[in-house]
């Protein structure tokens, strides 16, 4: 493709090359530059691509352009032939529930016989092919490249997480969404956005840019739902578990094995548990119906779904111990999970193990502590991707949110592996132990780097050391 075509309808300016230069690949990382490549110099948060122009030329790049983030996204969309227009792209934004919702939609439509793609926090999929991911919302070149592969592989649908940071950084600019979903908005990412108002504004960008032929599905039980679709041109569909909406759900029965839901008057059993998952299931139902699936096949499909990895993943062990692994890392998510576990099995001792990420929003640390103290019988405060911060300093920030009584029923152990072992070995028989914060993650990040760390393996290894 010629450089002039790639730059159509963008603000990018040519630094090296001509409109007639033939381009066979694009990159914004000089380490990926090669003969035939277009290097796009963009100023980022940490690095400025303009500092690497000479490196890209030395690597053989045939052309270079100066661009902002919007231009980068539009260039990627142009180069890959506007792939989002050739399938039905479904995006979900919100603080909690994004990964579960897109993952279950992917499996639901796969089970219905469709070829699908998935762009999520856990992994990206083109059909059955898995690709690792580094961000909730990837960079525009990666997104459009994967969408292009999905189109080539015959995918009809793609289900995608859309983060506030991805929206603010224009990573999804130029994409054509058929369906946009809003789940909820609570305390998160204020280390990046600065204020809740700015966080909300970035989420709202998703709906501001929808076409009139798209569908915007919003949770009206969240007070920010109506704000999201102000000035939105798309057709609006609402869902609720508490009030009147276009689609509604109620929990009829619940246990650790699953729950019985009534959705739009019809009952369905799901293996997921908790009110927050009732919302996730209802969102899935709404999206699937809006995409043309019948209510009967959607409800049948929902009954066969299992939760996304690391989302209320339950492990049964010796001494009637139950360990639950969950990604809950925000105050709202923590409150939801603890509430669910308490309501389902109120007579069991509930132990909560959690930490807070380093180099991230410090204001939520004491809030997480207060919620954990209120919801659990015992607390074990530990590390969770401390990054460049001192783990003990993070624990001290968390400790500040506890009452004296809360401190008295808490243990503070910086080594997360040892904390997990301690939680299992010292909890009374018949306890439920929540390991919150890491979920699907298979690593731990500290000042020395990124290290393998799989909580499920640690739990199973510890179970083997217990003798009744």
C-alpha cells in the first residue's frame, strides 16, 4: 500500500519518504522497523517516538511520519483495510465486569457455531488461536492487526474490552462498533486520570463516538449509566436488576455451585455466582439478543457457561476449606465478592487476603482495607505487584484504613506466597479464604522485575501438606 493512501484523512505529516512510497508494514516501535516499514513517531507518556527516528532509519524503515495518537489509530485502521467494518465488533467499558462479560460472550457465540475473536485482559483470540496481551486495551496497530486476522479467518464477531486509558489514548479511534456496553463506574485508575470526573469523561468518550446504527447498552442501576449516553447517537437499550428497564433479571436461588436467575420472565441456571455476575449475565443476554440470537438459544447457552479464569474460581481442600481466587482489586469489586461469599455461606469463617498494586492509585488502599474489615472475619494483608514501591510501605497505607479492632484480627505478611500458605494453614476448618487481586495473573511484579506466580498452584501445593 502506498504511503499516501495510508495517511488519508489523518493529520500525520511525512518526515521521510513520499506519498508514492510502497509500505508493507507499520510500527511505532523502532525495534520493529525493517525494510518496507513505515515508522510512526508518536509522543507517549514515558517515551517520545521522535527520539527514535534515526534508529528506525538505520533499521531500514522506508518512510517515517510525525503523528499524534489519533493519527496513529487512523493510520492503523487505513493500513489494515478498516477491518472492524467487516465484522460485528462488540465493546464493553466500565470499572468491573469487562473481562467476564467479553470472555463469556466469546464462548457463548463460539458455542452457537460462530467464528469469533476476543480482545481481553486475559488473552486475545483469533478463532481458537491465542495471543498474549500486555494491556486491557492494546495499542491501535495490534488491535487492527488482530481484527484483520479475524476477518481473514472468517470471524463474524469480536468481543473487546475497552478501558478508560485506552479511550483517553485514542487506541480505539476509527473502529466501528456494532454494540457498546456500559457495566458500572467505581473507584479505579485515579493515579492516571487524577479525578473521578476525568475518569468518567474518558469512559463517556466511547459512547460519544458511536454511529447512529450502533446499539448502546447501559446498566441503569449505576447512576452514571444515563450520563454515558448523553449526546450518544446510537440506539439505547437499558438493563437492570433492581428497577424497570428494557431487560431485567432477578436472583431466585444461589449457592456456591451457581444461581437461578429470572431474565425477562424466563428462568435460567448459571454456574456463576453473586449479584455482580447477575449483572454480567444480563449484559451478555442483552448483547446477544441485540446481535440477533434468539432468547431460547441465549438462555440455553448461558446455562452452559463457566466463569472467566480467576473470577470467583473455587478450590475445595482438606478440612472443608474453600479457597476462592478472584481478580477483585477495586473497592467495589472487593465489596461485591465478600458480600457474595458471606450471603451464600453465612456460617463459615471468611478470610480475606489482599494487597494493593505499587505505583498505582494510593487513595484506594485504606478504602480497600475498610471494606475488607467490614466484610471478612480475618484479614491477611500482603503484596500485589508492588512494582518499584516498598511493599512494607504499601502495607502501611492499607493498615491506615483499619480500625484498632481490624488491625487486631489482621496479619501483615509482605511475601504473598507465604501469606497464602499462612491463610490456608492457620484458618479454622470450614473456612472460606478469598485470595483477592490477582485472579488470572500468572506473575508477580516487584522492584527486581516480573516473576512467575500462579496462585492456584500455590494453593494446591499447600493443600497437599495438610494432614487431617
